[in-house]
C-alpha cells in the first residue's frame, strides 16, 4: 500500500527578478495534517515562494507538486486554498452571502455548496454572526471568514499569509484554534508569519527562509535546543529609554537590543542567581529596569541569531 503524496513538495526551486536571484534551489515538503511555519525577514522571498506555489510566478528551475500533481496542472491548483494578507471579502454582503459567492467561484454545485457552508460555519464558529455584513466585523472575524472562504472546496493545502496581522490576542487564539482544527482534519498548512510565538505554539515544523534557501528547518523546539542547548536567556525590559552611555554599558556587556531599544537580552549559563545581581548592577549605573527575568530561549532568540548569519545557498535540509 503506497502512502499518500505530500500536500506540498518543492524541489530545487529557483526564481530570479531582473537578474537578482530570489530563490536559489529551495526545497520544501509539507505532509498532510501538519502545520509548517515559514519564517524570515521582510524581503526574504516568502511572497515569491507563495506566488510560485500558486502558479502566479513561473520559476526558472525546479518543480512544485501539490498532492502529487505538478502545479502547472490546473487540477493541482484547485487543491490549494489561499488566505492572503489583505482581507478579500465583499463588505456589503453578510458572512453567509460571501461564502455562497465564494462557493460558486470555487465551482461547487448547489448541493456541494450547501454542505460546504454548513461545514465551515461549524469549524469557523461563524454561526453567531452568520447574517451580519462583513464590513461591520472586527479584523479577527474577517480573518475567520477569509479562512472559511479559502477552504470551502476542502483543499489539500492551505496557505496563510500573515493571518493574525492586526488582530487582538483573543482573536489570534481563536484563529489558531481554527488552523489547528483544519490541520487535525488532514489538511497541510503553510503558515507564513512574523508571529514567532504563534509559530512556536502551533507549528509542527518551521523553516527559516534567508538568502534564497530554507535553512534550518525542523520542529521548533528541536531547532532552538540545537542552537542554545541548556543556556538560558536574560531579558531586561526598561522603564525609560537609555542614554547613549547606558546603551554602551549594556552593549559592552554583550546584551543585544530589540523592541526599539526598550528590551535587551543576553544568553547566560550561570542561572537564576545572576538575575538578582544584574538588577543591582543596573541600578548602580542608573538603568531603570521594569523587569529582569530569566527564560528559556525561543524562536525569537533563534531568529535574531540567524539574522546575523548568512547560509550558503543550497544548504537547506
């Protein structure tokens, strides 16, 4: 008995714009029932990769298969559900009317559309707002309807481009529950996001896109542990911005700034005892810390480290 083909298989993908190489032999595979977090800085090529998968960019080399079919085949593209970063709904229509419209655009007949609407209403928790116009909905609710519209035809691969941009924490959690539920039902999910906490929470696997390749990639916690081992991270959150001399003190001690200079961090192996000593030393040089804490490194720590390095093209695993 042969196993099912991956939801997405990308091999040796190369894309260039005006002689500038954007993707350089990129490899990526997503199995059904998994959530893959695509991470990387702005301009790394995430949008180019998504457009290539969806058949909107013609690669210079390489192959893309969706559920075992070459994506140059129109039937393969129908196995993709895309949720763009921009809200793509008709504001003057209700949730139900929007989804009826998208069901027709997806090629579903009347019976299929009725069943699909009942399904997405349930999985998206849309019932309480079903007959409200989408223009009055919050950003989180609009995202939820956007996801529902993208999966009406039950694709094998769902692509989400920054689905939690502009939504509050409660809405983000609701969206994550929807995404996890779809994955649990067997759908492969490609999640392009800058929300590293979200990626660490729900993704089966993540990959960092930089310099045209995905490297490293793997389960989030495995990647973090490989990089940092048993080290802890000391975080200093400030009450007020630092003077130049104070920034120099932290910089010379090995701290790295983030959050517009209001948060500083350093890897440390000495344990919790160093936190109390550090707080006292900061007070002595006039640095007012709102909080000094010790934590286990996460994907955000790894992201900062990787952004300081450049991989060799073609080394993705």
